[in-house]
């Protein structure tokens, strides 16, 4: 591309503007989380505290926060494990099974991705109440697995369709059963797809708010998003602590994302771009 | 072979069963609930015919929720796709630091929705918020604005917060599409003397048309159903100025325990979403036919 120097400079300035718009709220969140409670808010706002401290983080990491954190961890990791396993089983059958009515079933999977959670939540709530599962991990895990499964199947199906068939075919010729082919060939080869799908499911469940708000009723069972929302009222405008909690809630998913970004980006875009 | 087939069905069964019980049954269940009345005092559902539909339609907030949902959805979808596309163009240039910038731009997308909402609630705080502070220093406003408490500003404010959180997702998909565009076509257009704008309109946009359609439908559905941002920022207020279907359903169902009416709102929300998607499909289909005819 033969861009002139002026064009390049202009484009780089626009990039700087884009980065600023994205980063300014983050920068401010971190700045306020490091502000000592004694330092007053000023107009115009000071962008960085004079005397940064991690005091807010220590205060915010109270026992209830640790409970919410543990709950989020249990629910999210269980959901990732179950969704990705069931999703891979289903995707394998969809792509290799040559079953009857397969395209109709795939259509139902795609349609289910679009169901508004708020529109189906009342019957799900009643089922959970009937099964005595309200305010348990299981109510959340079951709901999260169900709502993430259609997208997970879709993403994994995309990956399996791109796997070269030759390896599986030669294994089958050698007499391997479909189950052996699945464990020895398909699972190892799908690793990038499994990672991408796991990251997607983790991001979705770590932040899920509507089901958690509706299905949990005691502090012992709250997850981080609901707990964080509760903090707003409890702490009035103690924004330092609120921002410190927010940073701590965000860090785990951010860290996972940064290490596995490559896989995730490929997985998310594959479905939409290749169709 | 028959045994193989049984194995494939067995592998498929848990996923299908779960989706049937937890997604398709509740979809039907919502319609059932919308014909049955329950309340906090009378939790046993009683058949009510169309009474709940009449009640919801007669309630003044229904029209407001409908209009708000449409304004919110169209506003977020339009801005998110425009900014997402422009950001993707910017990240598809041959400039230094593209990888780092892409990672930075994706940050709001990974940020949990409730965190993003709390952050923006704080940004919009009339006294302590950065938005007022910056606008006052720049002389763009003379007095602090109560962004979320003023019913004329609240909807625009929640839309801005949602676009900030959502445009990276659209950017990501547009960027992948742009990187797939055939370079030779662009180079051919350059040899013909087409400037950057002509190349964009004549080569790039037609090449990624399908991705634009997918992106718009996807963001339309996600935005219409998005609960977190509005609930944390305004709870649908002030009055009902930012109430959309998901927040109204949650408030009616779990705030007032009127499951029947909440389900009725749910049925309406599915209808409205279907109409929006269908309208877009018709407009899109018409545009394609005109192009084909031209």
C-alpha cells in the first residue's frame, strides 16, 4: 500500500483516538480504585491519585466477596466442562453421524441461539422451583449449560467440518470403532476449537446476570455479578472499593483472554465470516 | 453401521434433551403462562384467557416499553456497526502496533456486563463522574448534567454505554471479513485509478455484504435481549424512560411476582423481535434484488 506520509500520520492519530476512547474508562476505573478514601474527588476530575494505595483492594476483598468469587468459579468452570463435552459429542454426531433429519436438528440448534433469556426465564424458574433447585449451584449450571450449548455446538461443528477426513478414514479402515476414532483422533485434533469454545463459554457465564439474579436468593449463593450489583446500594458512593471490586471481578477473564486470545478470535469469527 | 448410528444418537442425546427441556419447553411454557394468572398471594395459575394481554396492552407502560425497545435496539445496532466497521477499517491498514491495538479494542467486549455498567454509572455520576468533568472543562456544558436521572438524556446515555461495550464484537467480525477480501481485486481497482473511497464502495463493501447482514442480525438479537447494562444503570427508569422488554419482564416477574403478565410481555417481546428481524430481511432482500436488477 503506497500511503503518503500525511495519510499514515492521520490514520495513526485516529488509532490513538480509538485507543483513548476505549481505554479512558478503564484507566479511570483503576485510578479510582487506587485512590485513598481520604483523597477528595475534585472537579475537574484528577486523572491519577496523588498518593496511590491498594487499601481499597484489601477492604474490598472481604469474606462475602470471597464467597461470591468461589461461587462464580464453581458455576463457571462446571458449565465450561459440561457444555464443551456435550457440545463436542453433539458436534461429532452432527458432522460424522450421517443421521436422519440432521439438517432439521441443526436448524433447531441455530434457532435456539436466538431465544431471549428474559422471555423463557419464567417457565425455567418454575421448573427449578418444582425440582427444589432454586438457590443452588445446579439451577445456574443447568441454565448456563443450556443457553451456551447451541453456540458451543455451532462453533465446534465449524471446527470439525474443517478437520481433514483422511486420518479418521484410515483409522476406520484399520478397524477403529467410531468411539476410538473420537478419542484418539478427533479430540486431540479439536484442541484449538475446544479452547476457543471454552473461552467463549467462560466469558459468557462469568458475567451472567439475569439468571443469577433471579435464581439465587441468599448471600451464600450469589455470584460475582449479582454480588457486585448488591454492593452499589450497600456502600453508597464508596466508589474506591466498588472500582477495586470491579477490577478483581474482571481480572480472571481478562487474563484467560490474553493468554488464549488467538484461539478465541479465530473461533468467534469463523462461524460468522465463513457462514 | 446400525450400531454406529445408535452410538451417534447416544452422543447427541444429552445435548438435544437439555435443549428440549430447558429452551424449547420454556418457549412453549411462556405462551402457556401468558394465558394463566398468578400473583404473590395466589401462586396457583388460573386460566385467564386473553385477560392478561388486554391488561398489558391497556397499561400505559406497554407502549413506552415498545418504543424504548425499538429506539434502544436501532440506536445500539446502528452505532455499534458503524463504529465497529470504522474501527475494523482502521485496524486493517498497514500500520505499526495493529496486534496490540486489536487486543486493546477488545477489552470492553470481555469486560463483564455488570462491571461495564457500574463503571458507566460512575462515569455518569453528576458530581463525581468523568463525563461531566470532561465536558465542563472543555466548556461544552455549563452545568452538571444528571445523565441517568434526566428522562430526556437517560436513553441516549445507556445507548452510549452499550455501544462502548459492544462495538469491539462487531469490529472483530468486520476485521476478519476485511482480511478475507481478495487483495487482487483491490489492486486491480487501484490500477484503474480508483481512490480509497471508490475502492471501499465498489470492491470492499460488496465483498463483505454477507458478513454485514450476519453482523446486523446478530447485534439486533443480542441488543434487543440485553438486560445487564440497563438494569444496573437505571433499572428502566427514570419513570419508565429506559424500560425495555427484558427489564420490564424481570421487574414484573421477579419484582412483583406477576408471572402471567411477565410471560405476556415475554410473548410480545418475541413477536416484536421477530418483526424487527423480518423487516430487516425484507429491506435487505429488496436491496439485493435492486442491485441484481441494476
